[in-house]
C-alpha cells in the first residue's frame, strides 16, 4: 500500500510511523486508519524491525482523534457508500482492536492526544510526552464515547477513580498530570521527544528481542487471570524464546564478559 496520510521509515531495528495530517491536527479518518493498520502489520511481520515509534507531524498534535469534520461531511452526504467505505473495517489508529503484536511499540506524543489519539497512544506499550501535550477522552462533549478502547484501557492504565474522573467530565489533563498518575512514562521538552523515544527504543534493543516479546505477552495476558493461573499458562512467545538460540547466547555472553549478539532466533 502506498501512503498518503502517514509515513513509514525504518532505521536499523526501529520502525518509525508518523501520522501526517497536520492541517487536521493529525485527526484520523478511515483511509488514515487503514494506512496505519497496514504500516503496523508491515512492522509486525518484518523480522528485521524490532521496535516501533509512533508520532505525529508538527508541534501541535499527536492526534486529535476522530476527524469529526470528515464524519460530519460524510453524514451530510446521506451516509452513502463512497470510495472510502472499504476502509471502514480498519481498527481506529490501526492498532486499537483486533491487532496482536508482541513487539514493543512506543508512542511519542508531540501535542494533543485526544479521543482516538489517546486511545491509539494507550494501545502502545510506552508513552513519552512533550511537555506541552494535553491528553484526554473528550468524546462525551460531542455526544460520543471512547469506543475504540478508551473506556476500557484508561481504567487499566490509571486508578479507577482517576479514570472515571477523566472520562465522566471529558476533561483534558496536562502531560505533567499524565505522568503523575502513571499514564505516561516520561515528559520532556518537544526538542527532546524523539531522542528520548529513541533512547527507550535502544534500551529495549539491548535486550533479547524474544525475551522482550515473551515479557510483553505474558505481562498483558497475565492481567486477565489470577496470579496462580497466569503463572501456570502456556504462552506462545515464551515457547519461542525457550527454543531460541538467543536463550543460549545470553548466558554465554554474560559468562564470556562480552555484549550478546541477538538474532531473534
């Protein structure tokens, strides 16, 4: 697929996905969602890409969420099927539903992350925010609700009462408040946003990739079970790790006092 509303670039083991609709505050409509889904599927299936960083173009917005202007224009047209109808099945943001990826993904939030923008960021594993960013789920103020996972993910990311306070008032919070409540991992000046996201990515790359993927899968899936059940279950990424050369390489490199040579195999 060729991209019109996003860009995709790979440098070394890191894939960079950038939402590129700054004239709409990087708001997402069905074609953009389809492109994001294609890009993240490409990342997921590429054996040479081990970490992804998602961000937005410009200094104002990571993503302002659903493109309500596009939605209104479509509704005013009578809801007729158009050339974009085939994109309707793509998950919002490409990754908020029906997308299984055990490779780590980092959101570099360069401005507003509102509604679907925050939902997309929360679908990533780590969130780095610029210090001027604002985050929130404002959907009730326009007669909607955060149905692309926001109402389910936010109470899993922060204490329930904090999540309810945000969702029921539809208020925005600052990046500093998001850090205080544990919604983001780090807050930095805008100029340091991408270097910081890359620092996190490179720290991940120092680890065995199959160990990282097993840790991600077990960490998330284990939340659905009581501790004893979670510890007794079989996990596909753990099985891949256990059968890998990297499992042997790690202890060997440690004993030989050298850096390990990870191969993800």
